[in-house]
C-alpha cells in the first residue's frame, strides 16, 4: 500500500512539473543600447504629481473617491504626506484641475469667499469656489517646508462670458486683476513659485468650456508680461505654462503660431488614453502593448509642433491619470497600473517631453497615495525609483523580442553609466536580457557588426531593483522590491529602496520575471553620451 501511495504522489509531482514547464517559459533577449549620443532630454525633475480642487462630493459611477483629498480639505499636517513628498527632494507638484477656472482668490478687492457647492448648471456640476488667504498661506508653508517645485494653475475664465450661440465657447479678454493680487501677495510673503499655468482643458474642443486659440494666445501673452513685470530677476522668475488641455493639431498649431518668442516656457497637454474609469476592459488595456503604443503619435505630434513653432519651450504632460473620471477603482491604484504609468514615462521622455505630471498625488482612484490612509500605492515607488535613477539624457534602446517587453534607457541620474527600465507584461514568460553596447555612429547598413557591438553582461557590476506584486496578484496594492514588501517604517518614513547587487564576477543576463518591472543601474557602461562634458 505504501508503495502505491508513493507512486501516486510521484505521478502527481511529475504532472505538476510538466504542467508548470508547459505554462511558463523563458526567452533570451539581446538589448541594444546606443550610448554615443542622446535622442532626447528631460528636465531634472521630470516626475510631477498633481493636486486638485475636487470637494468630497465629487462622485462618478456611484462612488465618491476623493474624500478629503482636495486642496481645500487636505490634511497638510499628515506625517506620511510630508514624508512622501520629502523623499523626492524635490517633488514637482501642479495644483490645478477641472474646477480651477471657477476658483477666485481672497486677495485684493475680493473679500467674499464662497464655498464650492453642487450646482446643476455650473461647470462640471459645481458652483464658483474660493481660495481663502489663510489656506494659501498653509499650502505655501507646507510646500516650502517639503521642498516642492510648485506649479499653480490660474483661473483663465475671469472676465469672459460664454457665447449665446455656443454655450461651450467663452469670449472676451482675460481679466488678470484677481490673479495679480494673488501674485503680489505671494511675492510679499516670499513664497516660491516654480511656474504659473493658465486655464485647464479650455483648448481644442474643450471639456466644459473652451477658448479660441488666438484669444488664448493673447491671454497667455498678458500673463507673461505680468510675470515679467512682477519678477524682474530672470533667475527667480516663474515659468509660464499652457494651454493645459487635449491636443488637436489645428488648435495647437494656431495657438503656437500666435504666441511671440519667449512667451511660454512649457507647452502643457493632458493625457487620459485609457478611457473611462468604469471601462471593464481597463485591466486589459494597461497590459496591451499595441494599445499602449497608440498614444505615441500624440507625443510625437506635440513635440514636433513645439520644435517647429516655439523651439524655446518644451513639451510637458501637465496632467495624466490614465482613466478619466477619477480612474478605475480596481486597477488604477494597483500594481498592474504601473505598466501603463512607467511606459508613459519612458515613451514621453523619448519624445523630448520635459515633465510628466501624474494625476494625482492623492485623491480619486488613480492617486500615488491612498486617499484615506495616505499609504503609498505601487506607482508611488515606481515614480520614486524613476526620479532617483533615471537621468535627463535619453538613449535609444531596441530589441527584436516580444512587444510585451518594454524597454527604456537613460543616462544614470547619479554618476556615470546608464539605467535601464524593463517592463515585462507577459504572464508566463521571463526574459533573460543581455546588454549590447552599440558604439556605431553610422546607419546600421554601413555598420561593422564585429567591431561596433559587444556583449557587456559578463564584465560589469550592476544594481537591480525588481518590482513584483504581492502574492503574484497584479491587482495588489502592495509591491515587493527584490522580494521584500515596501512598507512604511514605524516612524511613517518611506522605506529605503535597496538594490540587489550583481558583482562583475558573477554577472549573467538580467532575469525579468513575468509580471515584473525592473530598474537596472550599470555605472561602468561605456556610454559617451553619459560621460562628463569635455572642456
């Protein structure tokens, strides 16, 4: 009887092993990095997060996911919030959003300060609201104390009225008086503003309101003159950003052709390419390389328009939450959303975008921090690793393997060498990635294969950061770093992000497990584009 039982369990084990081997596989990949020259550059503070104006009764799909996360309600004394921001040292934050063009400021002649309320015929279903003076003080003290690079997005509809013929179309010149009062007060208090932006989603077809491209160019030129007048010192002068909406070629080209040289510093546009937060296919979209790639044309078009019409400015993604209407409640704050988010960061950087602002730091279903507990979601740690590891010089990288392996390379932020980002969206295939350094300055058809490329993985030390979901569940809100859950310390500090060190002597291909994200820093990679500049 004992022999039969032993044979039975041996057979079960054999079947399990056969089943496992048939359902999982590995593939060798040669990843070619062109390190001679860069293909694009980003700002040193490419990572950005947004804060919004939504009140707690902002609801979509029978859920109200904003809680107390709107800027007028947010607990600025929360230790986790403070530590999460300080960890970036610095973090770029944009305060804006749908309701900003209904917000007045309690400065100058504006004494009355109404509260945002539900209103059936109001923009986005809400009434005019107000930023109290004391709240502006609190926000700026908090930002200054946590080292934030602060973008404040201004109300662009002041002085305008909507057209009788077209209720969506707002006409007239922008009235900057209330904004000037806020700016003068801000200057008098010594608050640091990195940039002012004008309006939110008023360009192209608009969302709840729109402004003609020529009129908007006139309005933002006025803002530029105001900023120049108030801040005569160019070294401390805030940047001017716009138009902060969705790209269409006709509107953007017209706008950019009608702004004079030096008017804008950043051309901001918004991205919600995943569709509605309630979309049942959302989890499939964030794992579909074909779908993720469709937005690349927009990034290229914006970059080309900026280069053609306003080459002194840089393209920015000023707001992107992936799925609109506050994100998807079962996807946007989980590990799997990182495929979309990090792919967006990699893609926009290759198209010369300077900044990428994630909607939101806190609030909705798509936030980097949990809306009620403030505990970081998986994408927070992805953003932090990018910020610490990926430098501003973007390199060309390519491979001939599965499209489910997304790859990006930058010069490292600290020291020489490069940092790779490898995203494996396959659910059962791992990739063994060997690095090839392409030092060829000429087109591939003229390249000498034997002289220009060589495998480096057997000789270089590297630092690896493997991100995987807890229990292998891609919808987990807990992420592991090299197998260890990332959790706040007892004092509510962000945990140390320790790499796995692979010594040169034991070096082998980088193993990218199924459903994982890997950052790899290789300090001794010989990339001339990443070397210190010669004198």
